């Protein structure tokens, strides 16, 4: 029957886990889908939208970029190449002609042969009359003309001569004007004008290749027109233009969420979310089966991971660096453990990446926050440590974010701004963690190390009350705590829970402190004035009254369980045997009338405290404690608890009991060893 019952319980737990997985999947999928799959608009040119339409992400305005480039191209100068050799060649040709004419004029050749030789020159074409004019010039006249040639050419080519008739005529007219200023006879002036007109040619040519290179350079270096995320594309009530339609197409928000592309996107999203959640569940199941079987803890982990996605989705709209990435890792470390926090938070960054549009800089910051948030609070002592941890995270975030920003972006101003937002995000993480921690502790009935450390403070209200009103019980509780903590460390129980449980296990004695031996300052015992049954009721009731005080002071349930279980269902033997021995009908005396209500210890911690409590009280009662007496007493108590079934439900093995026994003996022999009586000096007579 018990096997069937356990099997049914396991099936119910498995069903609940599947339901939890399904709900987590649906919520996570919905959050990510809302970030990745954009809202669609069915618009055409001329339509008037209902409300502003904003860009869902940064995008390039292709048409605007083309118009910007075209505007620059419209004013770009055509590229030309200057051929300096044109002017040089013109000078060489003219000078060559003049030198040839000078040489022929002084030669002994017949006149007709001289004219024929000069007319044969290829560069400058002259008729016979023009040749005759040149041949008649004296050497001095030719020299004077030669001196004028560079001057005339310099004036003509002062402005580059383009490859056009108009530009050529301008240059030639300049030459003609310069020649006119030489005051030559009309025939020679006409001849020179003809020569220069032939030689002045274009030297400034349109260069198609250079022009195309210039155009390519402009296109390459002109920054694209960027439409920033959340920038209004179409204003409410404004007719839609074709360029705006093009931008909506570029953003992928025009039309319906259908087609093969969107089916594929949805499928990838399903796989992504499913795989990430399965990895997290598998890790917890394999490494922390007790947490995997604790649906409350599993719900908490899922809730915090989903919460991180939701916060990321909301704050991404403002600025992704504001997202408090460290909040969930901080809380998981405090409420579960740092290894689960580290693994699940790092894996969860995969889902967060999709929410932040796979922004590399943001993903790196999310990873840094996940790792630091999970590990930095492992040895936390007080709630303010969360803020100190935030400061430590901030320092590293500044260094990493600035480094990443410099590598990924040349915009230093934007990098500094993002770093500032990241700092704010870390402090938001700390503030959220501090604010949510008490709420989550109460909601999921989780006792964090932080809460336990607060309970261990001697100034905590209930401990202070125990010290002031039942000092003997307080001292006894401190001794029990030391014994129990040592034993817990030996048997892999939680030493912190064990110590705090021991501190509070006897708080019920506050109600009637003097009915308990350790609080009796005189030899007078109030039990001597009442019957044994009433005494038993008073003794036993300290468990119930302890629970009531624990609830009143909001002590965590795990400590309340220790208070309820630390006596189990044991018998108050002193009064039981007192009544039984005095009774004329001892067989009528029932054990249950002298029995604690229970339940018996259900955890290693409560079992250890039961043994430590009974052992410390019993050894303290030994009049002349010796090592042998202490060992016998410890052995008897452990044996009695074992034989009466008090330890059946607390998972302590016989091997564990052996370790506990040795711890107790070592500690108790140190506390209760027989002291040497120091001699005093006799009075001198």
C-alpha cells in the first residue's frame, strides 16, 4: 500500500512539473515572441494610420540614403586630366619651325628648295607664301619671335583648355591678342597667328575613370540615413508615402504575420525556448534532485527566470543597458543556491539575447551580471551586503562595458552613456533584490542563510526575551547549539539551520521558566507543590507554547518544525516513573499521559537537536562527571532514542549516529571534565 501511495505521489509531482514546464514555456515564448516578431501593418500609399508608427529597431532608410547620395552626386565636379605635354609639344613645334627657317635662310640652297623644305614639316602646315615670309626673316627677328613664344603659350594655357571648340577658341584668341601686341608687320602677324592657332590644342580632358572613382568614393564615404529605434516613421493622421512603405518593408512590419518565413521563425522560437528550459530542468534534476522534487523551489526558479525576461522586455524599450540583469542571479543565490543560480542564469541569457535583439554589447553585460550576481553573495552576512555586492559588480561592469564599447563602436559618447545606464541597471538589481527577498522568503517559505544569520543575532527579539526571562534555558540552548552544529558538519546536515534551530528549540520555556531546572536559582522546586500529572502537562506544554511564540515572532517554519519535533513522542520519564512507583495500580498508568505530542524528527537537523538537547541536559545532571560516566550517558541516550523509534524519519544512519556520538563525547568531556580544586593559604596564627 505504501509503495502504491508513493507511486501515486510521484505521478502527481511529475504531472505538476509538466504543467509548470508548460506554463513557463508559454509565458517565456510569449515574451520573446513579442520582442522578436514585430507588429504588422496592412498599409498602402495614401492610407492614414491610426496612431504613430515607430521603428521597431535601428534600420537603414535605403531610399533616403540614395537621395542623399544623389544630391551629392548632382553637385560633384567632373574629373579632368591635364596633359602638360600638349603645351610643351606646341612650344617644341613652334621653336623647331623657327630654327628650321633660320637654318634654311642662311643656307646656299635655291629659294624654291628652301620653301619646299620648310613646307614639308609635318607638325605645322604652311603654304609657299608663308614659308617665303619666314625665310626672309633675319636671325635677330627670329630670335625675338622665339623669345615671345613661351610668353604667348603661357598666356594661352593660363586657364586649362578643355576639349571643346569654345575653350579652344578662347585660348587661340588670347594668343592672337598677345601676337597683336608684338607690333609686327601684317604679313608676319598673320603668319604667327596661323602657326599658334594650329598649335594651341586642348590640354584638359574629361576623365571618365577618375569621375567614376570620385562617384564611388562619395557613395562609400557617405553615411547611410539611419532610422533609430522608436523613431516615428509615420505620424498619426499623416498619409503614407511610398518611401515610408519602403521603410516598413525594410523593418519587416508590412503585411500579415504569415508565410514560410514566419512559420520558420515561430518554429525556431519554439525550439529555442523549449531547449533552454529543458537544459535548466535537466541540470537541476541531475545535480539537485531534492530541489527538482520540491515543486515550490522549482516554481521559484521558473518564476524568477520568467521575471527576468519580462523586465528585460519592458526596459529594452527605454534602453537595454537599464535592464537589471543581476537581480535574478542575486535572488536565486540567496533563495536556492549559487550553483543553480549560476547555471540557470547563464543559460537564461540565451533567451534574454533574443529579447535584446542579439545586441552583442548587451549580451556581454548580461553574462557578466549573471556570473557576478550568482557568485558574489556566497558568503553574505547581512542584507546590506547586496548593495555592497552591487558596487563590486558596478566596477567590473564599467571596465567591461567600456572595453566592449571601444571595440565594437567608435562612438565614445554613446559608449559612456551606455556605461552609465549599465551602472543604473546594476543598482536597480540590488534594490529589487532587497525589496523582493522578504516577499519571496515568505511566499515560498524559504529560510535563507541571510534570514538565519539575522535570527542568530543575540539582539533578535525572541532570543533576547529568552535570555532575559529564562537565562538558564538560554545558556542550555547555546550549549546544545554548539554540540548540534559540530555533529551536523560531520553528517552533512545543514550546520546553520541546526545551530539556529538549537537556539530556539526551548523558547516555550519563557512562559513558565522556573518550572525548568536550569532556571531555578534556589533549591526550591515548584514541582514539589503540585502533582506529577500537572507537572507533566507544564513540562510538555513548552513545546506547544514554543510554537505559539515562534509564530508570533514570525520564526521560519523550518525552525518551528524543529521546536515541535525536538522531543518527538518521548515520555517525561521522571514524572511517569514517579507516579507509577507511587500508584497502587501501576498497570493503570498510561505512557501516553506523560508523552510529548510529537511529531518525531523528520530531518537530520531536528534529529541531531533532539540528541544534543537530551545529552546536554543528562550529562549536566551527573554529580561527579567523569569520562566514563559521560560516555555511558551519551551511549544510553542515543540507544534509547534509536530503540523507541524517535529517529525513524530523520534519515540519520547508524554510521551517522556513530559520528554524532564521537562529536558529543569530545565536546562534553571538554565542558564537564572534573576541575582541580585550587588550594587556599591557611590563616596564619
